[in-house]
C-alpha cells in the first residue's frame, strides 16, 4: 500500500501505476453510434500526467492534434483514480469540460475527494445543478454535475474560471491529508490567440504557492493541467520552464489504432471505408492509417460523412488556409506553389520555415512541437517531424497533390491518387 504520509515523488509514482493499471476497465463511449470501445495504449501518457517531471510550479499545458484523445484521457484518469482508490491510490481528479456548443451544459466531474469543495461552491453561488452518480465513466464514486448555463459566445471561461477558483480556494482552506489533487481544465477557450498564454502566465505561480501551502500543512499536493486543441494558442506559449510545463500528446500509435479500426469494422461501424478500401485495392487498416494517422475522431467522422465527403472537407481546409496565407503574406500563386512543392518533397520539417505556417497552425492543419515535452511517441512518418508536423496525414497528402499538379486547386481524386502512390 502507498503511504499517504510518505514522500511526494514516491507517492505519485505508486499512484500513477495504480491509476494506469485500472485503465483496463475503462470504456470509451461513442453516443451517436451507440457503441463503447476499449480504451487503448495510453498507460505511458497517464503516468506522465499523474507524475510529470515538474521543475517548480505544478502546472501543465497539454496540447495535441484535434481529436487525438486529450479529453478522453482526462476521463480515463477520472475513472482510474476512483477505481484504484481501494488499492491505495492517493490521486483525486476534478475535470471541468466546456460546453460543446455555446449556451450548452457545463460539466463538472470529480472523484470523492473533491465532492465537498465542488458542491459547497455551487450551493454558495446559487447555481442549479443535477448530479449523476457514476459520471461519464460509469463508476460508482465518481459524480458528474451538469450545470445549465446560458453562455454567450466567447464567454465560456468567464463562467468556468470563477467556479474553478472557488473550488480550489475551498480545497486549499481545508485539504485532505496525503492526497494528490489534479485539476483538469479541458479545452481552454479564450477570446483571443493570446488568452491561453495570459492565463498560464498569471496562474502558474499561484498554483505553485497553493501547492507549497497544502504540502506544508497536510502533505498533500495540487496540480493543474490545461488542455487545448488550438495550435496557434499553444504556439504562442514559450517552451516549458520552471514556471510551467508545456507538453504535447499525439494520436494513437499504429498497433493500437489498427485494433480500433478492426473493432469498428467488426461492428459494422466503418461506413463506406471498407467498400472504398476494396475498390482501391488496399486493406481498410492500411488505408485508415494513411488517411487518419491514429486519430480516432477523424476515423469516426469519415465513417459518418463518407470517405469522399471527408477527403473533400480536408481539401477545403487546406485550400482555405493557403488562400488566406497567400493574401496575408502577399504571395503570388507561383510562390505559394513553390512552397507546397518544397514541403511535399522535404516533408513536415519544412513547415516551420514556410510563410504558410502560421495560417496552417491557426486552422489546426499543422502543429508546432518546439520546446514541448512529448508524452506520446510520434510515428516515424514523412508528415511528422521533431519540430513541426501535420496534424493528420491527409493534410500532407493534399499538399503533395497540389505540388504534383503545380496548383493550389485539387480535388478528392487527386488526393486519393497521392495516398495510393499513383502518379
């Protein structure tokens, strides 16, 4: 058993192992398909989130490709912390999820150790809320509060953050003994590209002081993880330092992603992907990796839209980004074509030196990895590099199709030919 009165590093190491071991029981819910999937291959990431190499302040900015699984791993941590409580884990998780749409429901989920702080905060502020025991993870001991709020566009954090600080203030005033509290603020939504940086700069030292306070008084710890899928917001944050830890997460690795594809195929949930793979003469597993690169969200989206519709959407995203970059940087079309040709030939490593890069970050087509700790192993593919990468391989294929045609205007057929290696 883990000793709650023991040293913090030893305690967190033991608890992170217990939390990760409990992942085997967690199921990923896909409501619109009425399916659940086994949670796969995130043990290494979970250990680094529970027990990260903080230099000073226990504050992390976690970013990665849109749909890579940041929100899902937060729910898995919630599940794992509660499931391993009886085995001695000292980890408590608070997860605040932003509404998927403006004016939607604010969700607050937590393990038992946060119950008093959360519910007293909401009662004190007069909010109406409903409690669902089991939460989104379906585990007794985890509670989920649905707080119905009318949130104006761009004002999500004006509602979420005051609630969060009230909860944290109550925790710091009366912490449990030998507990390790992790606050997960999922998908930060600022009003500008610099909002996340401003929040992190203002918050990191405060969290550091609170951590020292409850360590001195009760040998407990508090840390905060703020996640974002906004590549340009993450780009504006400097490299990790004693003030905060900047970390990036990646899509599922090849083997785990192939298992997901096969599981969905076995349940008839791949849409027209299987038919398309037969028509194109490649396995559905191989085609899925070439298109989605481990991103389950995009795999599911393509299954819903149909392959052609999904590829057309990817083409439109890249075309819009490049058109905006051409206007903003006053490039001629021939200059832009030269850039996509260079990127297509050299691979993702050429992105960061391109005048097209900022707009590709802004539109979540590319992602910058400089100065960040990787908590996932990125694949060794031409669309990925150590410093800059495409978020999905399909975006690299679109750029390659443009290079082949020497034009910024391509169609789904041109892209599929590139995917299949057809000249």
